[in-house]
C-alpha cells in the first residue's frame, strides 16, 4: 500500500507547467535531430537526440493520461478522478499510439535512404580500386574492394577485382576463390573466366583452363588476349600445332604490341624448331615423280 502511494505521488508530481516545459524540450530535440539529418551530419548523434526527444514526449503524454487528483466529499470519503479532461486524455492516448508508429516509419525511411547513399558510392569505389590496382598500390586496392564487398556482397565485379589483386600478390588460392565467387554472382562476367583460366594455366590445371577458354570462345571469339593465353596453355599441354594456330589467330586479330609481340616470339621460337616439311612427291627410281597439272577453274576464264 505504501509503495503504491509513493508511486502515485511520483506520478502526480509534475505540474502542468512542468509537463509543458518537458514536452517543449522533447519537441525541440526532435526538431534538432531532423535538422542534423537534413544537413547530412553524423547520424548516430541524430538518432540519439531523436530517441531522447521521443521518449520525453511519450512520457509527458503518458503522465497526462495517468495523473489523478483526490478530493474529499465527506469526512470519510475521498474521491479520485483524472486530473485532465477526457478530451485531453484521449489525445494523449492517441499520441502514445501514433508517435511510435511515425518514429518507426521515419527510421525505416532514413535506413532506406542511408542504404541508397551507400550503394551509390559503389561505382566510385570499384573505379578507385581498379586505379589503385593499375598503379600497383595493392593494399589500397584491397581496401576499396573489401569495402565494396561489405556493402554489396552480391557484386561479382567486386570479387573479380579483389581476385586480380590477390593474383598479382601471388595469393593464388584466395584469387581462385574470388574468381569462383564472382562467377557464382554473375555467370556472364567474362573477364573472370579469362583471369581464372590464366591462373589455372599458371598452377598447372590445364584442363580447367581450357574449359574456361572454351566458355569464352562462345561469347568472345574475336578476343586476341583469349587466343594468346589459350595458345600458352596448349603449349604447356604439348599441343604445339594447335598453340601455333592460336598465335597466328592473334596476329590476324590485332597488331597491338601487348598481344602481337608475345605471339610473334612464340611463333619464332617454335616454328624455327619445327622439322622441315616432307617433299611434295616421292622420287621414283631417282627421278622426281611427275605431278598432274591442276584442272583450270571455270571462273579463271570468265571475263
């Protein structure tokens, strides 16, 4: 009984003026939080101010609904009734329901906007990672790709870029894992097939490399880099004639030094070591056999 009386005194302690001041403070905190959010300032501070402001306003509304007054109607009769009119208490109860719902909706909107802003940075992070990789700033490139993967773990191009960095660092197991994951995220990420094929060639998985090259041939049949690297793989597998055919194909497709020069070097090296061609016709009794003249084509006589 004593505890209930103490609780009731605490509940009824704040005066109407005190409640009005507390409500004003709560509303002010909510307004400041909204201003911070609109200005793009640190969002943890915005969330803390909004939470405190909302808690103060809800507490004021709860007190308006719960406060009572007591008065005597006789020597032995004490009557307890609500301190505020029923209209005010109804508004307070409505506020206790509506304000949390509004807070949830605002929180969801802020969360969605935050996610949108973060995802909008992904193309720039990927571009920066590629730039760092080309400049051989591998640790910085890894940091950019890691940030992107943390934000968007479904982006195959992020895993592909990180795999290229791992490949350059000689961490072949991590590179292969990233290339595999990139292709699971995006099976049409053809550069990942090529890089995985090059890695497989280096590590001796020649059949796996040829499988990836075959996949690329379906979609990138005129890529000189594809034929150059497949030729290298075929050389390691011992299929020299097929490899030389790929190097000749490189020279037909491009004269770019990055692809043409290695192809020419391989051709000079292996064609110079090739055995001389067999005579066109065998000799009969020491005399060369006669060869029949080819029949003239009909179109040779068309004027």
